[in-house]
C-alpha cells in the first residue's frame, strides 16, 4: 500500500458532498448569503422533484471582479485573517457554500452591484466554468443577486434516491425547506421572505416586515400558538439572551428555537435544561436562578393547566456572545455548538 495525495478534483468533490447534503441545506446557505449581503427582500423558488432552487435578493450584489472569483473554493469576501475569524459576524466565513453547490449542480449567478451600471452573470457546471460576462437579465432592482441552481446532486443518484423520489419524500423535503426558511425568518422580522413551491405554483411561506420575532411568529404559525408568549431580555456573564418563551407547553418540541449568534443550534444541554425546568413546577423560578433569562415574565397560568397542555414550552431564544466562547465548526452545517464553559452559561 502506498500513500498518495488525492488530486484536486477528487478533493473538491469529496468536500462538496459534505458541505451541501440536502436541498434544504442548499437553500439555507443561499439565504444566509443574501442576509450577509444586507438583503431586505429574499424570494426563494424551489422544485424538489427536479432539484431546482432559485433565490432572488435585493442585497449589495457582487462587482464583476468579485463575480469572476465566486464559486472557487475558499473564495470569500467575509474573513481573510485569523484575527478576523475571531470576530466574524456573518454567516459565511469559509467560502465553501457556492463552490460546493457549483460542484454538485449547474449554477447560474446573476448579480448587479450597487456601484455598477451593468449586470453580470456566470454559469458553473460540476465545478467547470461555462460562461461569464455581462447580461441583459434585469432583476428590476438597483442591486441584488439571483442564483439559480439546476439539477442539484446530479452526480449523486444515491443521495437523490434517499431524499426525494416519491411524492411522500418530495413532501418531506419541501417541508424541511419550509422549516429552514421559517426558522431564519423568525430572527429577521425586518426581512420579507417568500418561499414558492414552483411545482404547485404555491406560496408556502410569506412574511411581511414586522418589528419583532413574536409578530413574525404570529404571521407564520397563527394567533392561537402565539397567545402565551412573553418577551425575554437578559444579560449575564457576557451572554445576552433575548427572545420569547411561552407560559404554556405543547406536546412537541416543534417550536423550540435556540440561536447562538443567529445560528440555529441543534438540540443540546440548553434545550434540555429549559424543558426540565418547565416540566418541574419550579419553573420559572429556577430559570431565574440559572439562565436568569425570564425575570421579565409574569407567569399567571396555573401549573396543572400547563401540565395538561403538554410539557414542551414554545420558545425562541437568541444568545449573543463573543465568538471565542464557543466552537461552531463541529459539523459542516454549523449547527452543533460546544461552549468553552457550559457551566458559565447554564450556571448549573
Ligand atoms: P462565504 O459565505 O463563506 O463567504 P460562499 O461560498 O457562501 O462563502 O460565498 C462566497 C462569496 O460570494 C461571499 O463571500 C460573497 O462575497 C459572495 N456572495 C455569495 N452570495 C451572495 C449574494 N447573495 N449577494 C452578494 N454576494 C454574495
Ligand atoms: Mg455563505
């Protein structure tokens, strides 16, 4: 057996398949790019049966020079030094998403930079540049970017088979996309999000601009679910927590959102602690003692009623802290987090 270094093509392909694992993941990366580009309107069109994703934003756009570089691995405008990495406050910082999507699909990027007269476009298929130059395409905006992804995972028939082959699995996949968009819309109440399932020509997510996450939650999930939500805002130990939490429980954890510096975090000790405290009749007093986050809440509902309603509180909590407090790179999707000092956060 001899050891040989993998060639560039193999490396690119292996890495790409790790970074973008599903249609929902692809949508999320593109939406995050639009948010990083200060977009206030983001329209997403998806057909899961044909592996098609289109995203139209009114962000800053890319200059023709930047567009030329985009889609190459590790090409990013967001972070260039180790020092900047410590302070990164954008979703992106590795320059991997577009390169990975372009490796696995046909990608057309059309962009107009606010400081440029012309709109430019670029097409990449399977990592190969197909076209680049000025285009007549007009997105009717003074600046912005449109990205069209066709035939995602065309090289991965097994992944496709696993994800979306039957009407039931299509429904599952579009549901994941819907949930990804709803979740990010919740923490950007000032951005207008539209998600269209183009296979049915149906608008499945539509938010209007509001000034609070609770109002966006009400728009997305209706008045009855939003009835018992209380705003939360606390600062403790260099951690700032804000958002809302319900005084009544639900039978499922469907509406439990915990964000660390605007990234949704997978179920972990924080969620477990909040659930446990809620299940115990001591809630919210022990939360006050621990996370110290809901002192602004007045719980008037009685414990028995809460128990009969289910044990999972609805909440959306946004933790803001220094990037040095935690490591977000434990998985490529960046939704597993490890804190330097869990005790400091949970105060258990
Ligand atoms: P990252 O977000 O980590 O920088 P990406 O591959 O997602 O990496 O994007 C590469 C670069 O392309 C970004 O740094 C940004 O400069 C540019 N870009 C991507 N999407 C957009 C967009 N919607 N609007 C403006 N610029 C964009
Ligand atoms: Mg990105």
